[in-house]
């Protein structure tokens, strides 16, 4: 299995919201991540769904500064995509 396919498979979650957030982020930005960010993304994928969604939504603190920065990128990418859909009338 190719790396990106494996990441997409691992990003599949029990919460639809996380599925949507991760699919959009992976499609638009995963290739741009540094090696360290990709490794941290793998760590994030090991987190339970509800605490992970809370961190992405800013309702709870991330375990580290690096994790916080990556979660903010994930959140921002999802918001930018959603606003673009809203503005396009979709």
C-alpha cells in the first residue's frame, strides 16, 4: 500500500466530522508537510476521536506546542475549505 493511501486509511474515524476534516486536509495539504509534521500527524491519528476533535476545535489543549501548531493547520485548512464552499454557494 502506498504511503498516502495508508495515511488516508488510518485517518478514517468513528466521527464523521473527523473523517471530513482529515480527508480535506490530506487532499489539500498533506504533501506540503515536513517529515517531522508527517510523523506528528501519525501520532495524532493514534488519539481517541473525541479528545482529538476537541483539540482540533480548540476546546482543549494539545499535548505539545508542535502538536498544537499542526492541529491549528488542520483546523484552519478545514475552515478555509468550508468558507470557500460557502462563498461559492455550494
